[in-house]
C-alpha cells in the first residue's frame, strides 16, 4: 500500500542531531511519507543477517488507541520482575533516541548513529523508507544487546507495518481499534481491525482489548484461522476498579493490582491488557511483579507538566499534556474532564492536518470552560488555527500559540484551574521541548 509518494518525511524537529543527518541522507532514497510494505525491509534485513530472527521473546502490540501506554505498562511490570527489556516505540516526541530502549535504557545517540550507518552501508542505495531504516536499526541493536524481552509497538496498521517481519512473537496484543489513518487502513472499523489483526501469527496467543462488535468479529475470525488462542478484555478477562486498585480475573486466577500510575479512567483497560499479555507470554513471572503498574510512566498521556510552561501559571493551577488526537481519544478526554469538575478546565488544542478535528473536539469543548486553538511554528503538519476554530463549532478562539494561550489565561485571573493541552503528538513534542522535558 503506497500513499503520499514524494511527500518528504519531516526531518527538522522530528529527526534532529547526528541521527537526523543519517536519516536525511536515507530519506532521499525513497521520499515517501508512508509506504506500507514488507518487501524492502525483508531484503534489507536479509543482508543484515536477519536480526529480527535473533531476538528475545517479543510482545507485539498493535491497535488504534493505547498502544504506547500498554507498552509502557508491559515494560514497567517486566522490569519490576528484574527482566531486561528492549522497547521499540513510535513516534518519538523530542528526540529520535526515545524510540529505542536497550535492556531498559534509552539508546545512546552514538550507538544509534552507528546502527543507522551500518544499515545505510548494507542498504547500498536501495529504495527504503525512514521508518523501515529505524526498524532495521532497532532489530540490529536488539539482536546485539542481551535482554529477556522485546516490547514491539506497531508504527501504523499491522499487516504491512515494518515491525510485522518478526516471524513468531510470544504474544500478539491488540489495543482498542477505532477510526484513524483511514487513508492508509480503510474507512470502516472492520477494515482497520483487519489491518491490526494482521500481526496475528499461527499458534501465537492473542490478547485483545474490549472492542466494538465489528472489530472483535474480525479479530476472532483471524485468530481462529491461525489457531491462535484469543483472550478478550471484558469477556475472558474482567477487572473492577476501586480506590485501592484493580481486581483482575482471568482463567488463571485472580490478582489484586495497584492503582495504575498512568492517569485517566481508560488506563485501567490498558493496564489489564498488559497484565493479560504477560500472563500468556510463557515468561515465568511472580505475582508480585504486577505491582510495577504503580511505576509506569509514558509522556504526553495526561502528563502533568512542571517545567517552564507550567511555571507561567498562577499558584494552585495545574498544566496537563495529552497526545490523543482521534474521536475515541476525544471521548476519553471528555470523561477525564467529567472527573475534573472540582475546578474549571481550560483547553488548548492543536490538531494535525487530515485528522477529524470536529470528532475529536466535540466531547471536549462541551465540557471545557474555554478552548483556544493553536498551531506552533515547529509543529509538523499543524492544522491552521482557523480550521480548528471551525471544527469546534466556533467555540474556540485563536491562541494562536501555546504561550499566547497561557498568557491569556493568566491575564484573565480567576480561581485555580486546570489547563489541558491536547490534540496532537506533534504538538506534544513541541510543548515538551518548550517545557524543558528530557526523556530518561
């Protein structure tokens, strides 16, 4: 599936520093923004000695919403058990090094550059996309550094995503499926679910989040075709929330889990999904490791900021950042605002072009005390402020930048409030950089 051929991948801001220089050279070989295919990468990996076949056990995670949070929970739990965990995730927010953790630590820039240059050398000028290059570099690094587990996040879709070259994961995980990236994956939830279910492999256990019926039907059929045992949250796996944590139950027994560290009502489902995946993975983990859920961190997921931008606000105010950007994410944030009724919530929203801004904003603007539309100068493919205002039904006003929006709120005074910046992971990256956040 080839789309947006000839549209260059953004290298300024998204790929900076020495890794960015290598990626800029490679981007010239095949300047497609997205080209879903496995052939080019399979040829490259064969020249590299097929590192994707020499990895620790892999947990492969696809879905529309919650992939990053689920992967972060998987890592936190496994590391609580003393396991060394490799992680490949996307997109990054500030630095490309965020995409790779080697045995628990962010990859060093020099190590990543060496891997990228090795891939560039072996590729020898053949057509290749930047995401395929990054995926190959990740597999190369993961095959060279000892670890006990790989947590592998799909970039886009699943069936034709570059990560899907891994021949036999330990577990396949599918997070909630909804409409997003329709130009690449299909215009219905069922079609998109078919792409996500493309990661399922013969005989490999599958764990799925609670899904819309049309999505679950597709996932069930695919799992049955491949004799892949399937467990589904809400059916085979149930959990109940309380002030003290989560009560989790599956066919293997009951667990008392802590309150998830990631905030938001939706995060209980992501936590349960991670627990379920590890329960069927074959890894020998003591029950105590699931307390690791209380230590999970994942940036731009209802992240409370405390840096330079947060310090612009009056005492008693709080600043949060969330990268959710599709209608389902908007519904989730709407529920978050329902739980924040103890004080006003002011929303600052910036959306990526091609996204359903109206669908995302509707449940949010209905609950917000005010809405400001922003488009940062360094924000990749930012939707113009005027279009965001129109998508809000005229409720929003122009920021037009985050700093301008914060200054307006400060000038307006009033009782302590919460401010939520949301709408785009690209906006989140700009905000984190301005706030002075550094990945660790």
